[in-house]
């Protein structure tokens, strides 16, 4: 039995690969939902908006291969039309031409379409929600993972950000000190991001030959993009706001966002259907405070995360642990593929 900690992209994909090989597993997830930092939400008009991971590029070949394997479509980010830029708070917004960029892509029907497709391929009894892991004990012939219950297996996979398991899970015997120290200084992808999205009944920006794109040095919004669905039958704008605005109340933050988009896009921008936001630093199963300031992607992809521990009873698999494209969805897919392959190879070897 393989015990997988975390039902994000890496954990679910690891489980999916194991199931195809007939290797038993259980996923233990602290949240009441699957997906981790992938979370598509739906408002009053059922428009999918991303509060978590959203974009990928042509270079993300492992993710693209997975989408094709699961027969999930993806589409190019809409960037047609003028782009707005706010350089200073004292200067008016201006329209700019941005240099030609490689296209970004989004997953049809929302990024959670990938999560839900993977979850649906697993047996419901193998994905256990609301299971916050407190302790992992490595015995001679087995591993015990302790939540409010005790689960026993022969291997455990840590498919959550390194900082979380390093600070929150008690390991017996202790993990190597250098591994714990480095994990505690590994930046968690998106841990201080704030995503916002506004849905509309019409794409007023497209009708005015605008891309829906805004780059701002003034805030609260720092980046904003067209967020219509693949069919362009549901309409939204989605992006990021400066993390310092987490200090404001929801009402204050929302008001500042609305003021900014109204100043940039005009009165029509105020006529939205839904406003959604997610402050990832307030998500207890994503954010863990650091003793020192960490720069983006700090220690992501460190070679130590590719090692196994406790006589191959412990494997590390997450976006941050990936040796390729760490800190992105691509990294989560790569890490899961490698972890699953290692388990499958070991399992075959033990049978010979």
C-alpha cells in the first residue's frame, strides 16, 4: 500500500499512474476538496474562473502530453487588441504595444477539469479528504501515517510543498537535518499570490478592440487578462493584485479593485456579475510562514528532493520538488511521473 500525502495535481497523477499498474494506494488530503493550488470556481452565471494555477506554455511538454492522454482540450490565451499600462500613480493609464510573445494556454472548462478528470479515474474510497497528517513513523517493514486515524503502508509519498511537511509533520525517526533545513527554506509556489476575477454578461473590452490585458505598477491590480471560456460564451477578466493588499478588509480590497478597473476600462467595467478572490497566504494548507524572506522559487528543484529516504520508504513529489520546471504545473506533472515510475519499478523488482 502506497500512502500519498496530498490530493493536488502531483498526488492525483501519482495515484492515477499507480492505479493503472494495479498498485494499491490511499491519498490523504487535509482539505475538504481535491486540487490543492488548482481551484476553478463558478459564479452565478457558471463562468469558470481560476483562483489558482492557470497558464502554461508550449515548452511544458509533460503537461501537454497528460492533457492529450486524458483527452482534455486546451486553448490559447486571448491577447488580441490594445494593452493597458499604468506606470505611475500620478500618470494616466496608457495603451501600449507589447512585443510578440510565445502564446500561453489555458485548459478548457477550467484547470480543475484536469483535477476532476484524474479524480474520477480513481476509486472514491482511495481519496480521503479532511485528513491532516500529524506524524509519520517508519518501522522496520512498514510506514504509519497518523491523522486522527492511523494508516499503514509500505511507502509514503509527500505530494505537498516541502515547507509544509518540514514544519508540520513529525517524522520518527527524524528526517536528515539538511533536508529539513532546506525544505523550510523552499518557497511555496503561489503562497503569497492574490488572484481576483470579475465576470460579465458581455466582453465589453473585446467589443472596444481591447485585449482585456492590464499591467500596472500602481495596484492593486498588477496583471489582468481576458478570462473568457474556450467557446467565448462566458466572459470574465482575471489576474493578480499586489500581495500587500491582503492587509485590507475584503470590502476595502474589492472597492479598490473596482475603482482601478473603472478608471482603466471605463464605466462598463463596474457592471460585473461576480467578484471572486483568493488570498493564498490565508489558505492554511498552502501557506506557512518563513523565518526569513524567500525569493520566488527559492530552492525549488533542489537535487535533494529527488532522493528517497528511510530505505526507499519515503519519496518526495510536488511542483517544488521537480528537477524540471519546478514551481509550475509542469513541475507537478514531471514530479508525479518520476515518482510513480520509481514506485512501479521497485514494485516489479520486489515481485521478481
